[in-house]
C-alpha cells in the first residue's frame, strides 16, 4: 500500500474507502466469493488453510506491504480463511471496481500485477 500510494497510483487509491478493522473479523471464507479487497494500513490479516483433519494452519499474513484478497485477481473465490489478527485501518474496494482498475493500463495495473507475481 505504501509503495502504491507513493507512486503514480494515488489517483486510483483515492477511490477506495478507508475503514477500521476489528480483531477477529472474518474477511474471507474458503470457497466463498471475494466481494472486497483490503489494503491494510496498520492492520494485519492472517490467512488460514484447512488441514483436512478439522484443524487449520496459518499460511501467510498481510500487512501494510500487501493486499488481502489477491485471489480475486485470478479467481472468484478465496482458497483460505482471512481473519484480522491485528486491528487497525485498511483501504477497501469492491472486487468489481478493482477489476475495472486492472483493465485500465497504467501504473496501478503494472504494480498490482508485479505484487501478485511475488506472492
């Protein structure tokens, strides 16, 4: 998020809403549609995979350096459960609005694709 805000992507980011995320808020469920994408500002979102034995394991976390909901770039659903572990703020946009931004060539499009490639 910080890198995007300092780049030529500021115009796009101004269209996002800023909101507060409470600890333990579930943002995504496995196999469920991704409706919103979150760019944490000072919050941390943890992603959990089901083990098949009734348990789960943390597979990664996303903070100010990333995007929660990146699965929406390639798919309609989330493969993991996304839960707010550290409360704070995030910028949020709908999946539809995000995809429209990706369809428009420019700095935002390039930077987000580069980020997704690094995942």
